[in-house]
């Protein structure tokens, strides 16, 4: 198994100080309470060959089907229990059937090569892909991928190297029958990865972009949905502020407008149908981390302070590495279903031996009335 791939993408740094205890940070911010959801955690243990992974982005496919996208994943190569008889691939996927994760079924997928299990989205030479978010547009499934390269002896040993779009034109077929086209990005601002969160606004699709390598500041880019579904990426328009609005890359003067100062290396952003507010979920801190939530009237902000809603118990472990906090608004069982990844900074052999770690964990969030 590779030793260089157990830490998820480009995680570096902590956010603005959160509001403690789940109390509202300011007027207009809802009250919130969160709890672990072990009955839902069992979802990711239902295939004996899939033995852990991280990232855990989810994309609704329709008809109560949900696509899960994972980063580095342990796939068993034999019948022996645990992870010693397994191979770590760069990415894998799964299809959930049923919207409540505590009762749903799930089927995992990866490729196979001459060495055994292999990444679902194949490596690009000496680069590889970790997943971002995505969206279904009619008969097309559009997924954003982060391209990563190895940097031995530098930082965490890897860094972001741009982004790509994976276009799948028959997402109702079995993943083994998918034809996946990997499309290069259009010209645009440098040091950006696009698609950490993706959503529909009228005739357009909007994506959150993160400055990476960089400070994880968040930006917005949009396409006509019809263009994106056909793989036409050149019509991207970036949010340049209220005075300029949405402009093409050539019309940008410098960088686009920052909409979130620290959006996080992984996160989610969606509109809550009950309150009408935009909701941003991410991990706050580095190592021993918590899950934080903030609110805004529109994706461009301004955003409330980040409220800490849940401290994963794994954050109390020695060598804790907790990350990948995000929301999944299409799932049932809570006002908002959250997930995070539990890892460790201990030597890789510890992660292989300790199978209580390196699984996505579920959290149920209750959202109450806004403070007056």
C-alpha cells in the first residue's frame, strides 16, 4: 500500500474563531444542536471489500439515488479481515438507494487493473484525482475533480495541481458501464480549484472555487447549465463584486471577488429550503477539529460568524486528524445531515491496524428559529 496518500487534500489551516457551544453568533442566525448518528455510520460498512475512505461528497441522482464520491480508499484484495490485505486507491464511488442513510442500501465501485483494485477515475500520468462536488443536469452528470501531484519532502507531500471536469452522459447506468470524459478547465484565475460545492440557480449552475494552493478563500463561478451538461466550459463567468457582477475570465481585473474569507479545503454550500438561508458547512481547526456552520442571505455573503455545532469524539484522541466536514441537504433523517472524516497523524501502520478510524461519520443537525 502507498504511504503517501493517507492524508486528504491540501488541508492546512484553521478558520476565524468559531462561536462556541452551538449558540447563535448574532441576530438572524438559527439555533442549532447536533448529535452523532451511529445508526447511519453502518451504511459505509455494508460492503466487506470497501474498508474505509474519506472526502464523502454526495450528489443526488434522482429517484432516491445518491452518488457518493470518496478520496483515498482501502479496497480489500483478499478475505483476511482488517486493512492489511487491501490496496489503497486514489478515489472510489458508491450509489446509495434510499435517502435515509440509516436504512438505505449502498453499492461501491472502483476499477480493477493488473495489480488489483484501482482508482475509479484513473490517474493522469504522475498526477491523480481526488473528488470535489458535482451536479446532475438532465441526462448528464457533471463532477468536479481536483488534480493532485506528489511533492516529496515538501509540505504534506502533495499539492493541488488544478482541476478537471468528469462528464458522464448516462448516470442511470451501472457505474461499471459509465463512459467518463475528463475535460480540461477553461482559461481563468490561477491557483484555483473549482467545484468544492455546486448548485443550480435558475438556468445556471454555480460552483464554489477555492484558492489552492493558497489561503482557501472562496470565489464563485457559473455556467449556463445547458453548456455545462455538454462539456462546454469556456463560457465560465466569475463573480467580480456587486458593481461588476458576473464577468468572463478575460474581463477580470485581477482576481474575482472573495465571497468567503476561509471557505475551507472541503466544505458544502447550499440553500436551506425551510429558512431560505444559504448554509456553509466546513471543518474548523486542524487536527483536533470541529464542524462549523455559517449563514448568509445569498452565496456572495456577507456571512455570519462560524458557529461550532459538533466536536467529533475522535478529536480527543492522541494524534487526531479530523476533517472533511460538510452537509448533505438531499439526505433524510435530520434538518441537515452532516459528515466528517476521522483520521490520525500517527504512522500509517496505525491507520492500517486501527479499523475504527478512516470512515466517514454521520452527524444529525437540528436547526431552530433564528435569534432576534
